[in-house]
C-alpha cells in the first residue's frame, strides 16, 4: 500500500469559507470527512467531478463512510459567481448547481459559464440577472468572503486538493489515491477498536 503524507504547512492553518459556500454530500456523522478544494476554471476539477466523484459517492458516501464537501477556491470570476449563487440555495439545490455546472461547462469556453449559472438559477426559481456586473459582484458578501479567504497565506493553491480528517494531502486526488487513503484510514480506525 502506498504511503501518503500531508502537505507541509497544512494542518488547519487557514480559515475555510463558511458552509454557505460549500456543497456537501453524505452524513456529517460519518467517521471520515473529506474537503475537496476546487474551481470551475480548473479542467482537472471538472474532470474529477464528472468521471470519478460518482464512484466515490457510490463506494464511500452513500454507505455512510465519508462526508464529502466541495470547497470553492474563488480565485477566478466564475467560481466567485458560483459562490454568489450558493448563498441562496438549499443543500440539494447546491448539489444540483454543482453537478449541472460541471456537466455542461466546457473548460475552453468558461465565458459561457456565467450564462450557465444564470440558467440554472432561473430554473431553480432564484434568478440572478446581475451576475455579469462586476461592480455589483464587488458589493456582495461572497466577494468579501472570497477576498478574506484568498488573503490567507496557507490556502491550497494546487487544484484540486483534498483534505481528509483535517490533513491536506499533496497527492493529486485521483480515484486511486482517494481509495488508498480512505482504505488506510478505515483500516486504522478498525485497528484502534
């Protein structure tokens, strides 16, 4: 079994965004908590979400072994616009926004991403016609939270990045890596009993 170690400098040394801006799956009482730092402008993030997350969901989240949260990295306009959308959504609608955006967003045409977010929000009955207006965006709470988050020195900058039970891992979070880390954590939990 491969050995994985936390990235140096990352053990809860930064403040996460409030849960208003995260999208979570599973039971919060699950023994393993995973936070995936992602961006809608990151092709690898979108690829993992579309191709590998359904397997993680089936294998770990649905059986109650893992509670998984997607934490936006708002360094790009589209992810910031998504944060504004998330402010008014229930957890189920947040999941829908994430899944539909990932499903339809093309990495080479991010400009259309705002239009896609607007269409999804309109379909959810929560239209946001000002998402294109940068002056309006700068006045939002999401902008202020994003600025505060990004002003910290130790936030993950390589995306996607995963944090598992408080430890940020430096390995690229492929399904194989996630499997190995989670199986290792499950085995160590069983051994401690």
